[in-house]
C-alpha cells in the first residue's frame, strides 16, 4: 500500500497547528499507527463536519439533546469495503476486526476501571484548563462555531471559565484522585510500561491521546498532569504510535 492508495481516509478536526489534537481522533489515530494501516487525513473545520459527513452518507448519531452533535469526528472511510463509520468506539471495533494483527485489547474489566478512574480524575481538571484555551488553536470559522456551541451550553462566556485561582483550586482538590488514578495505571509496571504491562491497550491510547490533546492546546497543562506518577510513563510508551499526526 502506498501513500497514494490509502486503505482508510480519516476525518479529523482542523486546528491552526495542522496536526491532530482532538482526543477522540487521537485514539483512532494511535490505533491506525499501531496497526500500520495506510491512511490519509482530511481535516475538517467544526462548521463543516456535519455537511461533509452527511454528503458522504454517514449515519448520524441517535442523539437525544440539542447539545449532542449529530455528526462528529473521528469518522473513517474504509476504501476496500466502501464502509463509512463514525464514533471512536465503533471505529475501534471495526479496526480490530478488520486489522487483527497486531492485536489490541479494547475492553477488559481492569482497563475499563483504569479508564474510568482517569476520566473521573482528569475530566474536571481538563474542563477547567483545556476547554477555555482550546479556542486559541482553532481557525477563525471554527472559533465562531465553538464559542457559540460552548457558550450556549455553559450559559456564560468562555473567558469566564478561565479563572486562574479557581483553576488552581480545581487541580489541588483533584490532586489525590489524579495521583491515585496514575498509580493504578502502574499496576502492571513489573511487566512493561503499559496499563496491561507489555502490550498496549485501547486505554493506553485513551490516556496518551488525552494527554497529547492537552499538550497541543497548552504545554503547561501537559506538564501539570505528567508530574503525577503514571501519566508520563504511558505517554512515553505510546510515543511510537504518534509518528503520523497529519
Ligand atoms: N463519541 C464521540 C465524540 C467525538 C467528538 O465529540 N468529536 C468532536 C471533536 S473532538 C466533534 O466532532 N464535534 C462536532 C461538533 O461539535 O459539531 C467519539 O468518541 O467519537
């Protein structure tokens, strides 16, 4: 397979750095890189996602509220089977069954617990630090879209989220939980650097993807997080699967 005949077209979210920064797309991208699947990327601006995916015939999400977008990236076009698919979890299952080698554990009781702890510890911290800064790396049309959607949800201006004292308190309040989640990631460290030990899992890609996303938005958030045990280890172990980011 050559660069000019990719197996997969990956629809990603555009930013001014021209690299992948969406945490959801990063999970898919790390998986494609890990499995050495030849793919090309089409970066879409926020306001173009719905129309582009609709025109491709992608089935919309069955959403129950106006706040959940009906079309999201990542989306893929699997060229050999003319399959169009949206949603990182559905895409992960498709990739695992279509490209079983090398294998990737997508679910297990242990990795699900690790994901859950990481999400609950980092979610509020990233919402206080990443969400208000993300707009800075969006192109102008995406900025307008992002501001409109987020402010409608928040009920106030994005800038009001960026209160440095409150941000500090949020991280301090969460410190024990972030540390505990990071230490839990290291449960199998005697066998290797990944959550399961020697082999990466989808949870490693979730953690590394979230950290890389934060890093693309603001290096300081990444540094803040990787001071805790576990996070840097997983991130570095996943570095080999971050070679292609565009
Ligand atoms: N559950 C989805 C969520 C993906 C998601 O939220 N993607 C965002 C970009 S990071 C998106 O496409 N949003 C479209 C919009 O807000 O209109 C997944 O994991 O694939």
